[in-house]
């Protein structure tokens, strides 16, 4: 809900802090407001999932709710305007993403621990549909609240995150205690740095540079793309051939507990499932992002809607997508418990 409510309310947020995000020199504020949360989540979710395996998934999940709640409060209290106000929002969105990554990395694992095999499909289906429904409800809520006050866009996250923090600390129990192990620092650092640099380079690559509409010719962008890919390749070698790269454990043995077991991709169901999830995220996220921009910036104004009302109507026009998710998630989960997941995921 928080992710989509911010995207659809960006015009009201930037008007509220007195900043034109499309003015020369300000486009980076707009892109980091949109992509900063997603970039941090993409970089940290694997690392924080590993910490959940080591120290307890419920513990990391609860801490994530607490971090998210604190960041939500800070976002709603932005004391600055113009560029300083935008930087405040971007900074606390990054902190919020850190807490959100703790939730994302461990929620499905907690359900997998808690439910027997015959009920996991339904449990994971319900978990997925609540997340997707939250995204689209955020579109409607953002449209409504943006017409009231831009700070209300962030206020709505405060009671939800604070209530979720209290509920999770009171209700959740560890069913699979963490297995203490050594931290794979070379793997964690090369993965986080490589993914972060690569995604940051892509973020700046879609910004204007010089006389060009995009920045793919920017030397810093090219260096980031090459450097990020190199670090991710190095990560793969560290996880599979640590001795050859000098990252072996004292005594000459390989890293006993790598951050991520790359051999899992040899499991066909695991590799195909992750590929399907990636394609789904690209399709759903790309469609949602482009429809929001198209509706607010082009279609609605051309059809007589006031610009101030476009967030509300864009949210309403997006609601039909919610119906399909609401129907398919639990039904597919229930049927996959009975007949297997392969047919339905395909």
C-alpha cells in the first residue's frame, strides 16, 4: 500500500514541498522518490532473509515492522521545503525500505514454517493477494488523500505500521529457531555493492544527460553498469570458488555457509519459479507504473479532468485490476494444494 500510494501522489507531494520535479536539475529527486525504495529493497532482501535464517525469522520480521513504523512517522513530519524537503523524504524512504525488506524477506518463510504442506498453497496465496490488494488500495487511498493534504499520504502508514508492530510482537512466535552461523562478509558485500551500483547506474541512465533525453552515454553510468556486473560476477565466484579467490575460511576450507547457495538454481522448480516471479513483477509493475503516468499526465487531462483530481481518478481507473488478483490468488492457492502448483503457475 505504501509503495503505490506514494507513486500516485507524487504530484501532490512535490507541490506540497514547493518543488517542480520536472525542472532542470530536479529530475533526480523524482526518480529517487520512485526508485529509491525499490532499489534498497532489491539489494537487501536476500541479505536480510539470510539474517532471518540465522537469528530467527520472526525476530527480523518484528524488527522490520518497528523500523518501518519509525520511518513512517518521520516521513509525515518533513520540516523542510524544496530540495531539502525532497532529500528528507528520500532519506526516510530508504530507511523505510530497510524495514520493508525485513518484512518481505521473512513473511513467506514464516508462513512456510507455520503451515503444513497441504495448506501452504492457500496460505501463500492469501499472503500474496493481501500484498497485491494493498498495492491497488494504495492507489485509491493516494488519490483520495492527495486532495486533502500531501502529508496525509504518509500519515495513513503510521497507524498501520504502528498497529502491525504491536500485533506482530504480541502474536508471532518462532516455529523454526534460527541456526547460528558465520556471516559470509565477502558474499554479502559484493552482492549488496554490485546490485546497488548496477541499479543506481540504471536509475541515472534514464535521466537526461547533456543534450540527450537519457544518460546511457554518461561515463559514470557506463562505469556503474560495468562495475556492478563485475561485482555480481565476483559474488558468484566467491560463493562457488572461494579458495581460488582467497576468500577461503581459515584452515583452507571453503566458506561453509555462503549467503546464497547458487546450486539451488540447478533445481528446475526453483529456477523456473524465480523466473516466473521476475516476469510477473516486470509485467505487473511495468503496467501499473505506465498506466499511472499515462492516466495522470495524458488521458485524464485530455478528457476534461482537473489536474488536481487526476490522482483520485487514476486510482479508480486502476481498481478493476484488483478484482482479478482478489479472485485468482486464494483460488489458485487452494487448487495448487490439491493438484500441484506447476499447472497454475504456468
